[in-house]
C-alpha cells in the first residue's frame, strides 16, 4: 500500500457483456444501451460523484471463437460481442465531468506506435490530461485472421514488439518536442520554433519512425500507463512500463504474491517499488442489508450462462473447457493466450485444486476476481481489509448489472468509505496522474521510469 486512501476505477466495456455472462437478462439491466451515448454520460457522472479515478475500458480484437472457429456461442450469448470502440466515448464523457479519468485499452500488436501516439496525445489534449493507456497485446486467433495474418504472434514476439512499440511512443511523447516549442508569436509569424522540435530517428526490428511527433505536448505528455501482465514475460513488461497494475487474481494469497513479485521486479529495474499502484478486480454485490445483498447474488448467480462462460474462458486461456468434464481438475498449461487467466486457477492458488465446473461457476461473475457480497458496512470492511492488510492501492470495480452495480456501490459503499476517511472527498489535481498519485503538479512520468533511460 503506497497511497493515502483507496483509489477506484470502474472496469467496464463498450459492449453488452463484459465479464459477467448472462446477466444482461437480469430485470433492470441496461447493458443493451451500450450504443447510447446518454448511458455513458450517466456512467461518467456517477463515477465522478463516487470519487473514482477513472473509467477503465477493456477492449478486445476479434470474436471469441471456441476451438474450430465456432463463434456462434459468443455471438448468441453476447460474450463481449457485439462490442464498439471505447476510445470514441471518451471526449463525450469528458465534457460532463471535470476530474474523472479514462483508461483506454489499446493493443500494441496490430497498430503502429506513430498512429497510436497521435491518437492518445489528442485524447490527452481534449480531456485536459485525463487519459490513461492500458497496454495489452492481442491474443485471439480471430483478430490475427481478420487483420491480415495467417496466425497470431506467439507471446514472446508480441512482447518483444510491445517493448519496441513503447520505446517509440516514449520518444515521441517525451523527447520530440521541447516544453516551450510552441511560441505563437504573431509579430514574427512563428507558431512553433523548429529548433525545438526534433526527429526521433528510430530504427528497430519492428518499427522505423524517423520523424518528429505530429502533436505538441499534451498536459501529461505520456498518458498514465496501466498494464496487467501475468506471465513471466508479461510481469517483466509491467515492471518496466506500468505506473498502475491491474491485478487479476481470485484469492488474497494470489494478490499478495503478485504485488510482491512486481515490486521486486520494478526495484531491480531501478524504480521505486512503492510508486506502483495496484488495483485488483473486485465484484461488489451490495444491498441495504446482508439479506438483500444475498438475494441479489442468488439472482445473479442463477443468470450466469455456463456455456457462455466456457467460451469466454476458452478465449482467455486457449483451453477448450467445453470439451472437458466439469469434475476434471484444471491443470497448469503454457498457452499463447492470457497466461494469467490460467495461472490464477493453477499456480497462484496452490492450496486448492480447481475443477472445470468450479472455475466456470467462479468466472461467471467477474472472471478471475473475487466477489464481495453484503451490506454497505460489510463490503466496506472487506475493501478496507484488502487496502490495509493486503497492501493494494485500490480496486477495479467490475459490474454484474449495468449500471446498477455502479450506482449501488456509489450510493451505498462510497459514503461508508468516506465516513472512514478511505475515499477522497475532493480531487487533488487537474490531471489523472496528479489524482492517481495524490500530488498536485505531478503531471509527468516519474524520474526513475525506464522511459527516461
């Protein structure tokens, strides 16, 4: 724990379903309104009212086609399908908020860094410095097929490319333009001093970017950097790049081990390990009383779609769970998909042997994140324990019903946390980085970040 209070992100997706399969059928759920901008404006206002740091948008390239290219299950059951581009929502949501940040998931696998650097600089400008970049690599075969490749890249290649990708971005964001390059001198007719704009002259294995960034420096220059690497290679990447880490582990022990490991890796790279912010996922089911919360939970659990959950897990892990007996033990296996989703139920929880059926039941409400059920006081107790005893900095709040989960949390849990002094009453600064690190004026990457080396 390195923050003075609990930080909160809403973890969501510009789609019908995110990670709670089947609950679009729950009465009152408004997930179908994901195409309605008014829905997202209401989400933004609610999250800011709750003191959230950001709306954290997940995203995926491709459709979850369970082995053999069968995408019918994903399409029929809305397994992150249909889904729209989350980045397009950010300017609209920023206009109805003053402090809320926006973390956008973008893949380094199938886009060029010169283009992405421009897009994120633009978003940082139009939001006055409230943008984060959640760095991922694409893992679905369907994404590779539809973006012109014969097969997806293996994990090592994806991360090697991602390393080089971030090197290009950092040079564009941090080195290409000096702070005072834009002079806007009406008398001389000089808008930008060309002596203060430099080409980056980058030549690597995957990218060649000779020229200067096309954008002037934005409020944060580099957006806040999120990452969620779970494989050994992914953890190295997170330790080298992330300012904030999304932790996808189902148990307390898994979270503790992950946080300790990432801090150690970051320190080995010359970084202050206490500067990393850790956000485990959490699925809150809250009611005015414990009984009300339990009733909600039972309804949600009944609506979980078992087949859809297996399709989601198959896409995450490269393991076709639908072909396995529900009582079969889940064994550790190295795959080229999301290794952390496999590890979460094998290596990271050594005291429990998960069966296929148990994994599907657990993952139906929030994938690899724990579910917390109870009254506002009980849910606040649990979050306070994780913050004070486990040592996390905050939580990525996952939804079961939309926007009901968010509203319940903001209306019932946040006031209880504020009463305990555990959630902010006011934002510290104007940019997301200032608010995340609770330091007015801290708009730039830390001096020990590898981007400066």
